[in-house]
C-alpha cells in the first residue's frame, strides 16, 4: 500500500482540521480500515453539516477522527435523535425514496479491480460525500465521481442502512 502525501483532502470544521490520507490504488488488494471507516461517518458528517444539524455534525466529525466502523457509526448517528431506523436496504441508489436517508457503502471498479471502501449518504435525490463540500445531484455520473478516481466507476451497493426523519426533524431539514 502506497500513501501519497499530496493531494490531501482537508475538512475544516469549528477551527479543527482533519486530514484524510489519499491512497495510490495500484493493485486489487487494499488495506481499507482507516479510509473506509472514516467515510462511514464522513458522509453523515457532510449531510449533517449541510443540513445545519449541529449535534449530529459534531458527533460525526469526532467519529471521523476515531475511524469507527459501520455499525457503531449508525448507532451513534441514531443516538443524536431525530431519525429512526428503517428496515429497508437500497440496492439501486437511483431508486432511492425521497424523504429517506441512506448511508450507502459503494463498490467501484477499474480494469477488473474493485474497491469497497467508500460510503456516501443519499437524501432527497442528493449525494453527500466527504470528498465534496456541497451535495451532488443523484446521477450515475455523480456516483462515478464519488469513487476513488476519475477512471473508477460505480459498480454496486455493498451495504446500506436507511433512516426516516421524525416529524420534528423534517421541519429542520431543507
């Protein structure tokens, strides 16, 4: 595994800076622990930040520094309140239901190699990705854009979990 020092993704929030390592993907084997665990909370952080949900964004930001895995990240997000778990998985992101929040681990491919280390959030036909400061419209091209690099393409959903905002939370979401 080779790590590049440049370019780096820098996320600034409340006068703190978190630097995420960008990997040089040269083989089909990846040590994904740090990168993928950061993305679990990273997508939820970007969603929370864009929706101005202070408690949620603070908790997700702190989880990004700890590199928490998928399950504990979901539990922590739900513990902030305002969302309920929905027993519905998503197999096709382009068929997501408006009003439902999805945390989606995506698999991408390039020349027969695959990567399963990135998570995004989908809500109301927008993609929230730690690597983009503003939400992206939910399109196939933008799903590709969320993958590892320019040549990598979205392949499938590896796993997902969905949440439904409470009535009170719906008033806060725009």
